[in-house]
C-alpha cells in the first residue's frame, strides 16, 4: 500500500508511524485508519523491526474521528468501529513488539484511547487527553471503556468519560494513564531513545510479557500461574535466554536477536 496519510520509516530496528493529517489535527478518516492498519501488519511481519513509535505530525497526536466523514450519507458508526478502530486497537495489543506512543499534542476521543492502548506512552508537557465522546452524545470506544478503568479505577474513568475534562500530560502521568510526561522539546528524542533501547532488548521475552499481561486481564491468580508457566517455558527455550545467561556469566554485553 502506498501511504498518503501516514509517514512510515524503519531505521535501526525501529519503525515510526506518524499520523499525517496535521491540517485536520490528525483526525481519523477511513483512509488514515486503513493505512495505520496496513503499517501495523507490515511491522508485525518484518523481522528487522523490533520496536515501534506511533506519533502525530504538527500540533496534535489525534483529535479522534473525522466527524465530517462520520456524518456523510450512508456512513454507519458500527462500520467505522468494525473496520477501523477495533482493528487498530487489536493490532496494537496483540503486536509481538513493543509500541511507544509519543503524544505530541491533543489526544481526543479515539486518539486518546489509541494512545492508551500502546505499551509505553510518552506525552509532551503541553499535550492533553480528553474523552470527548459525551460532548456529541456517544460512549467511549476504541477500547476506552476497557483500558481506562483498569489504569485509573472506575470513579476516575467515569468522571473523565461523563464530564470530559482535559487531562494534562502531568495529570495523566500522576494517574497512571501514561508512562511519562516529558518536555516538549525532548519528546521525540525520548521516544526514539526508548524505542531504540527496547529494540536492543530480548524482544521475544517482551512479546511474551505483553501476552502474559493481556491474558492476565481475564483470569484468576491460579490460571495466571499456569499462563506464566506456559510462557516462561517458551522464553526459557529461546536464544535470547541462553545469550543473556552466557553474557552474564562472561561479564559482557548480551547480543539479543529476538529469537
């Protein structure tokens, strides 16, 4: 697929996906959504990619849904969710590679919930998050009703979804919605450095950890002990485990391959 609404680059094991509709605050239309889905499928299948950065061009991460398109004759909300947002969120959560979100400005509606669906979310100090759905008579989607209460608890989640306050990057960090708030001028440096660090780590173990956390959302302690047993067995048979132990014993830096 040729991309017109995202920028896509791969360098040193890191794929960067940049939402690129700055004149529309990177609001999602169908074309942008399908390009993001395609890019996530590409990085999943590309063995040279070991980490991903997701960010936005201009002054916004994403303002959420392009409402002009959503209100076009014949357009159905359920079709937008089924073919656009749900596939994006499912891919982010299932991707066997770590995804760093670099939130450079406003993240509203689906934009906020897509940022929360990433594995480690950094936000510029000037950025803010808002569950803006209620302002147009909708409920949160893009996984928000699943993700947000698990990050901040039901009361805060309900308040954010019903009262729709702007949550600053500092507040988002304090509440556990994101990993870190950083100075605006350092956002991309920090995001790229974090992604590069992840790309040099045992990414098979990262993928298995991600899977364990996802499966842990639905089970009991007893079932999760079985999940850990299953996935640790896979990790223990990996090249990276052997390399990590050998490097420790030989007092050298490990050379992880993700295998």
